[in-house]
């Protein structure tokens, strides 16, 4: 079963220096989909240290659960976020874009 449109749970504002948790949920896909996150339309790597764009950011990203955890959050992390659910059936589905202000 292809994934349905996922829902991005993004805090609209979060405190710099604290922990911020973003979640992506999708209920229909079988096999269960994996999740990718995008910030300002750019794919976020699983490890921010591997990317010049995201190396100033400190987060962990779990493609299986869809959790994106900033710890600690920095001002750099303000932006427009969306997630994408993919399994091997059908095409990837994107969530609505949500803005988070640090």
C-alpha cells in the first residue's frame, strides 16, 4: 500500500539551547514507510556534519520513526520544514510545510 500524505508535527516556536522534537506520521503505508525531512526545500542529511549546509546544526534524524530532534536548538534552525514518506509502493508523499521559529 503506498503511503498516504504524512503529517509533520512541528513546533511553531522553540527555545534556542533547548531540545526540539519534530515528528512525521503516516498511517496507511505498507510496508511502513521511511521518512525524510526537508528544511527550506533542501533534503536534510541523516548526519548534519556531512553537509556544508547543515554542519552548524545539531540534530538526530531517525528515518524509521520520522523523528527529527534538535539538541540543542540554534537560531540557524529557524525555517520551513516538511517531511516525506516513502515505501517501495507508489510515489513519495510530502507533508504540508510548517514554519519553526527558534
